[in-house]
C-alpha cells in the first residue's frame, strides 16, 4: 500500500482509502409491501388478532429483514434469540399464543416478509 501526500490540504490518503471512496454503496434492500397490519380480510377473529399482534411485534423489534432472510425449520422450538425477542414482544402486547399458534403466526409473517402482504392475502383467500 502506498501513501501519497496531498499538499493542497496536508492530508494523507492511502490507495485503499481511494478505492473505497469510488466504490458505489450497495443497492438498497428491496422493499416488500408488508401491508398495514390490519388483516381485515381474515374473518376468523382469533387468527386475525394473532396476525395483528405478530405484525406489531415484528415491526417494533425491527425484524422484517430477519424474517425475509431466515431459513427456520421451526419457530415453535427455535432457540434463536431473535425469535425469543419477537415472542416476548408479542406477550408484552397482550398475545396469548400456544406453541402451535405462535409457530403458525410466525410462518405467516415470514411469508409476508418474503413475498409481501398482497401475495399472502391472495394465498389466504384460495
């Protein structure tokens, strides 16, 4: 690595620094439409409430990107700290999930994070 003297402003810049200054930033993450969290099209009140609660918890814990990229075999038996964080937030928000309802809710939210809420709505109504 060579060091050059820039006498105009008396600063020293390395070749490595000059390379990094011309590399463009990475592209922004794709924006998935996660919807508004209301799930008004779901008639079953219990399922709708679970999804609303989970949507709020994932949003508050800033976990949409996590759900978009995770490859989780099971949410119900997971020991992943992020899954615990989301589950704890669901409880704080007043959810009373069983293991099965937590797993089903998380799987639905994972689908939304990866494919968008409009696709979830279309799949749900099939």
